[in-house]
């Protein structure tokens, strides 16, 4: 009889045995010594995985309450009402030399600071200069863009679940 499989832990920035992962200590479960060859062979596909997942104790997946697709659409519309402005991409601070001869900042090795927003429109990449006084506003827009992406993902999940539930209800009513 098997108590628990031994877990191989890859050492690339992942907490290893005896180290904390935010909620507790990761411990390696051990196999019972009297495991038969058949049972150990069945565990080889499991033991070949190199991922460690930290799960907070008491974490459970809950079945979402039943919604209809129109209610999900209404929820999404209300959720995105306040999300403006939005931006996608990355904001970078670059320090580069200028074209002027004998520039004191370039001679000192400091260079000239400028912020640039990098992103994509369709398949094309773009970069646009962002004045330093507009950087906080652009950062806020990028945070709103991240929040919008999260809402889109959540809406997709809820909408799909609502469609499945509606189909089940229709099948029950048809019977």
C-alpha cells in the first residue's frame, strides 16, 4: 500500500523541501517501504513531473451560482463602466546619448532619460514617446488594461458556464 509519492523538485527559483512558499513549508511525502513493483511502475508518470504547486490549505473550488448568459453580459457591462482610460503594452525608461557634440550629460555617462510605450496594434509593433509628466497617467491606463483583461477572462468563464447550464435546463424541460 502506498502512502504518498515522492515529489522531485526542480531548483529554479521554486521553493524546495523545507522552505516556505508563503503559506507553510513544503515537505516531501515518502513512499511506504513495502510498495510492490507494480505500484511503483504506476507512479512513474506522476514522479516524472517537475512542477511544484503551492496550495493554500482550505482552498476549494466552488460551483458557481447559476447565471443566464444575459446576466453575465449585464455584469460585464457594469464592471467595465468605470475602467477608463486603458492601455496595453509596456512602459520603459531608456537612457540614451544625444546627437549634440560636447553634451555634458552624455560626457558624464548619464545619457538622456525618456519614457517609451511599446505595444502592438494587430501584427505591427509600435513605440511612442511619453513625456515624463504623463507617465503616471499612462501607468494607470496600463493597470486598467490589465484589469480589463482579467475581467474578459472571468466573463468568458462565466458566460461558458451559463451557456452550459442553460443547455442542461433546456434538455431537462424537453424531457
